[in-house]
């Protein structure tokens, strides 16, 4: 994201989000960073309803997709800001 959260939000919303939990997770973290709690709640609800197994080990999902620990921490911070309970490592 490199700090361009508005650009990340636009990019994610332009993607086909209908069935891919990864895109919903990216949008959730982005909305957390942007301080958009109502929109974040909608994305979190989608993930809880449509991809509960995906959320059950969200740390592993993030670690598989992001190589640098600092990027992982930044992304997880956005998830927490969006209201997702993410356990500490």
C-alpha cells in the first residue's frame, strides 16, 4: 500500500470482490487505515459469513502473502484498526 490508502481502496473496489476473501481482507485493512469503521464492519461481516475458515488463521494467511515482517505488521495493524481481533504472534 505504501501509505496510499485511498489508492488501495480504489484498486480493491475495482477488483471482482464477489468471491475472493483475499480482496475483502485487503479492503478491510485499507478501511481500517482510512478510519472508515462502518464500511470496515460490512467487509468484516462478509468475511465472517463467507470465509470463516480464512479468518480462523489470519496471521498465517498474511504471512503466506507478504514476505517482509514490517509489511505484515503494518497490514495486521490495519486489520485491527478495522475491528478484526488478530492474536499476537
